[in-house]
C-alpha cells in the first residue's frame, strides 16, 4: 500500500491555503477541533464505562434507550444548517445578523418539534413506563437549547472555533465531575439525564458569553422570511439524510428494547461504545484530504482516481488494523472495561467492530460524493441501509438478541456502503475501488507478478 496521509496533506494545504495570509490561524483552528474530539473520546469512554459498571446492564440499557430514542429525531432540530449557515456568512458577511437570527429561529422551532415528536412517540410506545418517559422528555429538552449552536456557526465562519472548544469542554468537564459525584452517591437515572441536559445549558451560557466578549450582541439578530426559505431550500436533503442516519444508526437499540428487554440494550450499548469510539478517525482524515481529491479531479481524471484508490487502501488497512485485534480479544477487553456483568458483550463486540470497516469506506466515499456532487445518491444509500437494518433486526433479534442486532448492523452497513454501489451505474466504479482495497487486490497482483518474473528469469 504505497500511500501515506502526509503525501496528501501538502496538496491539501496548497489548494486550501494558496494566497492566504492566515495559514497559522487555520491550522490552529483545526488543531483545536481535533483536540476537542480526542478529549471527549478519552474522557467520555472512561466515564461511560464507570457509569455502565454502576448502573448494571438493565439500567444502563434504559438510560441508553432514552438517549438513542431522542437521537433518532435530532435531525429535526439540527435541520442540516451547519455548513450552509457558515457558507452563507462567508459569502455575505454584511448579512450575518439576518442569517444568524433566522437560523436561530429555525433551530429553536426545530428543537420544539423534536421535543414534541420525541415525547409523543415514547408515550405511544411506553406510556406506562414513567421512568423512560421522563428520561426521554428531559433529554429532548436539550434540543431546544441547541438552537444557540448558531453562535458556533459564527465562530466557524471566522476560523475561531477555539472559543466553542473552550466553553463546551469546560461544560463537559464540569458535568463529568458531577456524573462522578452521582455515581458515588448512587443517584437515580433521572439525575443522570438532568446532568446531560445541564451540560447543554452550560455550553449555551458559555457560547453566549463568548459571543458577547468578542463584541457582538444577540439582540442585533433579526429574522427574515426570505432567508428562512433560502436556508430550508438548501438544507432539506440534509434534513432527510439526518433522519435516515438517525434511523440507521439508532433503531437497533430501540428494537432491542421493544423485542427483548432493557438488559440486552445495556449489553449492546457496552459493545458499541468500544467500536463507535473509532468512528471519528475517518472523519478527521477525509476532511483533511477531500480538497486534494476535488482538486485532482480538476487536474486529471487519472490522478483523481489514483488518489481515491489510495485513500480507500489506507482506510481499509486502518480498519483491519483496528478490527482484527479487537475481534480476537473482545472478551478480555469487555471484562477489563465493563466487568463480569457485561461478559456477554464480548461476542457482540467481536461482530460489531466490523462496522468500523464499512464506516471507514463510507467516509472515503463521501469525498467522492462531494467531488461528483451526488449527495442525493448518498441519501438513497442511507435509506436503503436503514430499511435493510430494520428487516434484519426483525429476523435476527428474536433469534440471537444483541448478537442478532450486531449482525444486522454490520450487514446493513455492508449493503449501504459497499454492495449498493454495484447496482447503480454512477457508483459502480467505487464498488470496484472498495473491493480492491478490501481484498488487497493490488498487493496480491504485485506479489504474483513479482514471483512470475523471478520464475521467468530463472528459466531463461
């Protein structure tokens, strides 16, 4: 695999930073975002494991069920506005107050809709389960406060994400300390849900203060019907994609709770915490090299596809490096982190970790989607994956419980990110790129040709 990330980065820097004087600020901004992900991943996994040990599989299952239940509808509060708002502010800085005010209004309305839909859905499913209803309600309230994430859009547009990292990590660390106190005082699930809500509220307060300290005022924001129409016109495919992703990624835990019980959700959640912690890796890499791939398409189709293939090869190699050891030592890893009560999560992890493989390939394909402007095709793949996941869960969960959910997840990821590419003429070339990376075709081809040439030389 003749490829390293460092070979792509110089091209990326040349494309993105040519003619700019603020190279240092942009690189520093990227560093802040990366540090934010690392901190949350490390501390979040540590505290999450501690919470899981304290709650036990059944209560941990109830707690996670409420979180993923609300997460399925989170696209209704996000509205896919993140990148669109940042883009529009960069294009027209003089209209920032109108854009920010309108985005805040839309996200606030979306948060209320998320709260109503979440509570309505949980009452339909579990009206007699008061604890779960309260957990869902408290968690869903956070969607309303996330309207203030609009402030972060401004900091992103000014390459000042460090302020967002400051306030969110301060809130995260404070609430992490609170959660440790809740564990030590053997508190209820409701208080843990309140702590999660408090983290969002503290982050909101911090963003408002940071915005004010930078010399800006929320009272200057204004709402524009025209701007709202423009934002929603651009974002509706992303809203649908977000709902599809939420359904795709979270429906398995909801179906486990409804078809088997809370304990199975706790076991499954413990396994997925270990496998999903790796999902940030391809996002960081692909976001760095996507501009290089897009630029290569402008220069040469040959160079474009060469870089795509190399990126697929890199991702497949990284995924194998992660998945194989965790598969082999899944039981020991679960026992070390979560304890004997979660020992049945070992086989689940051994299967679910292979979702990482297809998530890495999917992240690479998103670079191709961006270069080819085929985001609707990406939405179709996600919807197909969600449908396949639901059908397989209906079949396998009654038979194999949480192991069945893990099988369904991996197969649906494989279908959505790999197999479905073969059935569309536009994405069929990507299928063969992925297959070459998955089966090390180039490596074996070189090895076979090399041995053949040595044999020929000896004969002659």
